[in-house]
C-alpha cells in the first residue's frame, strides 16, 4: 500500500455539522475502498491565495492515508462531484508520514497588525525627546579644541 497526503478545501458556507459530514464521508470512502486513514488534521478557516468561484475563504483539511494505487483516482472523482469541495490535491508520499504540522496563524488585517506593533514599539523604546536631550548634554560636555578650527586649510572658489 502507498501513502498519500490529501489536502482539500471545503466551502465555508457550510454549517459545522455539514462540514463534519463531508470530512467523515471522505474518510469512510477511503476505508470502504481498502485504505486506512492515518490522521486527519483540520486546519480550519483560512483565506485563499486567490478567489475561487468568487469565494475568498475556505476550510482546510489535511488527511494522511495508506491506500492501494487506484484509490487516489476514486477520491479525485468524488472531490469533483462534491459541491462542498472548492479545491483538492492528492500527493503520494515517499517514506514515513511526517509529524503533525501546525497550521498557519490566522489572517490578521494589516491595519490592526501595524497598530499593535507600533504600540509595542512605543512601550519598549525610550522617548525621542529624552534621547535628543541626552545627546545634546553629551555634546556640551565634550571639550572643543580651538586649534583644530584654526588649522583647517581654507580654499577659495574661483
């Protein structure tokens, strides 16, 4: 038996119960055709890289299976038929099934991300006025050599 990684994206318009029914339907399909479901990782609702059928978000599911070589074709046929599945990809794995992957962090709008970073930076950094005042005091304390100013060569521009 070969090992496969099956990634599919479910429409977010489905309710929780319908979504879990779709996931269990594809797991049952694998087992009914002589395969074994090793692990199912639900990554959750994520933003798509590009709009698919005017949808910008999808519910990601990653499934690792051990199955005969004809099962991926049957899976893909069922993915095509299902209206709930937006996109899918079945890949054969070489070697062992990898350790559980952590899903990507949820999408955060840029406006809120920049605002929170700016607030943290303000708390960590000293006030700019205090830095400027400290530099000015250091400059006043440093001795100034008058000889250095008089010895500098002067050039005339013609």
